[in-house]
């Protein structure tokens, strides 16, 4: 088995061919492009807001808008949007800086090489969230398809994710299956900041 040559170009700079379509945006009363676009730094406030929507949907209280994690999240998104070649965030909604309907993130993870994946690279999908008022319109499926296409075009054939109960049907419809190996977590106590 041969592995496609590793292209160090950003996975987000790859542009799989997909036609642009438009639908009504239920939050703004305007038009939203339903094909995903790359997130920009102007989208960071909305990405943090959507992260809070995701946490709330998972039963985690995101806390008030001034919560410390939100400031950390803004910095986290800025560092990745401006400087990580192996990371890509796609969004659906208005133009940069306008309200978003959905978002999703893919990045490359690095593992030991083996016969099936000689370079050891895998893709990981995370941060899939659709705003509550926009659910059921296929935005998550569209973003997921765009992320998977970008990972595949960069030569990655092994893509992993962790699914919420609500996300399982979306991922299964895209071809994801239950993991071969059982996932396990270790969460250690976080020491208080001094």
C-alpha cells in the first residue's frame, strides 16, 4: 500500500469542489450561504457563542458571558485560525463577523506509523454545533462533508471523532462507525490557580 505524499499546505486551504446554494437564515431574516466557508478571526465571538451552545446542549452550564473559559477560547481560536496549518474550522452563516448558524473543526493528529497508515497521520473532527434555531436543516452534515473532504484531499483516510447522542445519526449517515477500540478517559483534579 502506498501513501499519498504528505502536503504540508493547510488542510483549510484545500477547496473541494461543491456548488454554492442559498437558504433563508432563520435568525436574521436574510440569506445564508449553506456551503461552508473558512472561519476568520472576525468569527471568533460567534465561534465562542456556538461553543457555549454546544456545552449547554451537552448538559454543561457554560456560565455567564464573562466566564474565564470564554477569554481562553477566544485566544485558542485566534491562534488556530491564524497559525495552524493542520487545523480547519468551517462555518455556515453570514459573512465574517455576522451571526453563524453552525460550525465544525478538523485537525490532524499524529500517531505512530504502521502498515495501514505509514505516516501516522489521522484526522479528528470536533466542535460540531448548530445553533438551536437552525437545527434540522442539514448544516452539520454539510460542514462534516466539507471537513472530511479536506482531510481526505490532504491524504488522510483515518478520521476519528467523539459523538454526542444527537450527533450519532449525522456521523453514521456520513459513514462513521463505532470505534474499533474502546475509548477511555482519565480526568485528574485540576489544581486551583495561585
